[in-house]
C-alpha cells in the first residue's frame, strides 16, 4: 500500500497523499471486483471512475483528523473510502449531458462517454449506496451509535442540505448574476459540506469533545472556501492536461465565480487569508495538527 512521495510536496503531506491514494485504490479494487454476470458493465464503469487519478484529499482529511484523536489509520481509511464514493458519485453525475456535459475527468473520458449515459447514472447511484454500506460495517467502529452518526451526517452532507442542494443552486445560477455571498453559499453546500464531514468524521471516530469539534468545523469551513477559490483560479489559469478536465467552462457560460467578481489577485489574497484562518483554528491541537495545516496550504498551491 506504500508509494513514493511527491518530491514537490512537504515530506509529511507527500507521504500521506501517496499512502492514502494507494490505500483507496486498493480498497476500491477489492470491493469492485468484476463479476462474471450481467453486472460486469456496471462494475467496470464504477472502477473506471473510482480507481486511479484524483487528489484523494477528502480521505486524507479524514485520516489527518482521526490522527488527532488516535484513530487507527485502517478505520479512518474506511471512512475516507465512503466519502470518496460520494465524491466520485457526484463527479459522474456532474459530468452528465443534463448537468455540465463534460467529456474528460481526471485525464480520462467521463463515464457516460466511456460507457453510456444510463450506465453512468447507475454507476453513480451504486457508488452512493456503497458509501453507506461501508460506513455501516463493523470495521469502522465497534459502537453502533458512532456508525449511525457517521451515516446520518454524511447523508445530510450529500443531500439537499449539502452537496446536491449546492448543485441545484449551481444549475439555477445560469438564470441570473451572482454576488460573492451567493457564490459562497453555493460552495459551502456543493463543496464545503463534504469537506466538513471529512474533518468531523475523524473527530466522531475519536470521541472528540464539543470544543474540539467546534475548532475543526471552523477549520473546515475556511478550508472549503479556500479550496473553491483555488479551483476557480485553476479554471482560469490551469493547464487542462495537468488538471485533467476541460477548463474555463464558467466563463464560457457567463457564470460568475470568485475570480470573475474579485479578480485573480484579490481572489488569491482571499484564499490565503482563509487558509491562515483555517490554520488558526488548529492552535489548540499544537504540533499534532501539522498535517491538517499542510493540507490547508496545499489546497491553494496545487496544480490540479
């Protein structure tokens, strides 16, 4: 499950990203073994979307948060696998012709292009269901109430009060102009809700205090917005070959973003301020939160 760290990243972050990425791919490979029956095409589509590529930042956030409370990396990785299922499900559906109509994701043809639209919908649905199957398993935590809290909170983060609600706002945004407040609200739902769950999941698994969880929520809220501003900057100036998807879509559709409203320089300054605020929320954890701090800095310095 080990892999060489990226030499361009801080040692701890590079090693952790490599370990988590290899671990998530291995778990997907085991869970998504292709059967010798009529489900084969569906499983192949799920594997196409889930295995290889992607930053795996969400599972890494679960592990980094769990590390603060002595949670085993095996348990954290299982929870990280669940949220990655939700994330990949959302990417498959976002890429559909009825949504963003994209043909490239993580440097590969999107699922509806590589297979077909019906298979893509079913692959996304199946990954959504798989997430909750994983969280309900005994390998996550021996106490049922802990598993139930993880399931409930992830369902909330993925549904109308979180990611799906944010996607609906994004679709409606085509009907008129947006301001900074509207864009921030959209991204807190579409992107931030899952990021917040990742950070909270480690705290839930580790039995964190209410005060500790409040600090981590503050970190996650600032991180989520900084992450989205960085995405907007990459969409403006990134290299499609490196990012692995089509860029400058929002500009082509006349959609407002943090960058279009603030300008690149102010948007970058805002992202840096949010990262500083996120790291400030970690002060009470001391040096044990250094990986979370590195993740926050990486969120705005990445190239994909």
